[in-house]
C-alpha cells in the first residue's frame, strides 16, 4: 500500500463492544444522529418506497453517487466501509459480529443513502469476485487499490477526489467496467461523460 492508503491498525482480537464504542465515537464526530421518534407513524400511511432503481436526472444522480462515494471514503479512513473483509481486500479483517454491530450503529446516523450502482457493485459483484473469482479477477477488482481511480481518465466524472484511495469494492462502482454496463441499461450516451 502507498502512503495515501494507510489502513487503520485494528487489533484483530478487539471485543465487539470495544469496537462498537470506538465506532460510535467516530460516527458522533463525523455525522449527525437520526431522529428516532416514531410518533405519528401509522401502518399503511405515509411514504413507503420500495423502488429498486433511482429515478433522478443525470445531474442529481451523479451528485448522489458522488456524495455516497465521499461517505464511503470517509468511512474507509477508519476501515468502517468493510469491517469484516480481509485486510488484503481493503477491510479490517474482523468478524461478522463486528460488522453487524457497526451496521446497527451506522443506521443511527444520517448518511447520503444508497444507490443501486454502489449496492450492486459492492454488495453483489465485489463479494462474488472475492469468494469465487480467479486470482486475476480478485487482483483487478477486489484487491486493495494501489492507486486512486480519481487519477484515471476513465473515471474523471464519477471518481471522488479525496487524498485517500477508495476501498477496493468502490473502485468497481466508479470504474468504466460498471458504469459502462449501467449505461447500456439506463441508455446514457457516451456524450454524457459517464459512459
């Protein structure tokens, strides 16, 4: 790893409660707690959105994806983007119990939300390559990055400009590989600057 990709040193034997306390302190310093009042919620009333794909203008969607990218990169400075992924793939190498605890904590705080591009590439494709992919595929798409995709000409439109390199699965989410596939589905033209 390069000096811009410093991974936080975490005791692999850290207790889940100690890890949760550290994570809570970090989220307190880097986000805002969600209001937790359910007053006024009535079953069957209100906004209930189960859409799978976002319905935004190109500019709004691009801004949304970039805000998610910035949030993932911010979490990656502490390894909170992939707590249970092995270190060689950019994670902390902790247990699923640590990751579940982190998820419960993160849900208490505001974030940019989600988007199908990130959830599919990080949650489905990157995980599948990590478990079932050849060594060449793992090196290309799931290994800890050796450079930031922000410097790649193919990624100028979507890649964040943070000093730190993004987590490995996020490289896939902002690469031409995934956005090119998305362009075919969404019908974006190469003139849009993303495809």
